[in-house]
């Protein structure tokens, strides 16, 4: 019990030191019984990803229960959020050969498919994809749906692929190209040990922030270094 309390205290101290995590405005609850659990509302995807990463590194545990939710900019939940996510996935050109279902369905044996459900503001993706890049893109699109506060990605890749830095870079480039607020042709993304470096030009500071956020939405990213320059 004492070791558990010490770990929780150490984690809270580490989270408080990170400039992207505001524990004063967005307190995070940490409990450690059988598993380490993070709960609370966070300002953005950067805070969520960093908090989970810090907890994994400091605890040394193979996994934790991450129940941190983003504060949604728009209220939409349940069936309305589920339908909006299905529409967003079905309209994505990269998924034109992928069947998109609403709600829980019987699992098809072959082919590519996505089943989308929502519990409150939490979206769950089940299904089968042909590549890790498409699995990552599906999660990012679900994050982008207004009202989404968390995404549980249970999509499988068949046949299985080996994940690596190049795969993460490919997924990020795909995501940047899908963002209508960016000129992706001016931005390069390179990944080393799951740490992404963004280089190139943006037209405004807001575009730079959006590019950084887009990287953090991609599952598997551990850090993002912003080396983007403002186009004069």
C-alpha cells in the first residue's frame, strides 16, 4: 500500500511539471489498486497522450487504464455521435473499399470493415483493416468528429504488419493531407523512436498548432518536435 501511494504521489508530481498538462484547471485522479488508473478531463489530445506516456514510463507497468477524456467543443453523444462517426468514416476516400457499420455487428470473416459504437462521448472502433496506416487514420477521423472525447481503437490489421517509425511517418503524412486547414505539401514529418519532427512552412501560427495536434492524434506517437517556420 505504501509503494502504491508513493507511486501515485510521484506521478502527480511528474504530471504537474509538464507544461502541457494543467492539473490546476484539469485535475487528474490517479488510483492504483489492481491496476493503475487515470481519470479526469484534459484540455486537449497532447495532455491526454503525455499523461498516459508519463504514467507508463514512471510506473514501469506494461499497461494502464486510461480514462482521460478531452473536453469536447460540441455536445454530441450516444447515437448522434455514433452516426456522425459512421458518416465521417464512410465519406473518407481512403476507406472506399471498407465496409462501415453502425453499432455492434457479427464479425465478418474476410475483407475490411469498421464497426462504430458510442457510449456517451466515447467512440469505439472494431473491425479489420489491411494496414496500420489505415487503422491509425480511422482513429484520427473519429477524434475529429465534433463531440468525441475519447476513442477506443480495437481495429485489427490482417495480415499483421510490423510497426516502425516509417509506418508512423506514413500515417502522419496521410493525416496531414486530410486536414482541410493545412497545406500538407509544405510540411514534412520524420519519425525516430516514435518521436516526430515537423519541418517546413505554415501560413499562420494556428496552422502550426493544428499540425502538431494532428501528430498527437496518431496513436503510437511519443513526442512531437515543432520545427515549422512561418511563411512570410
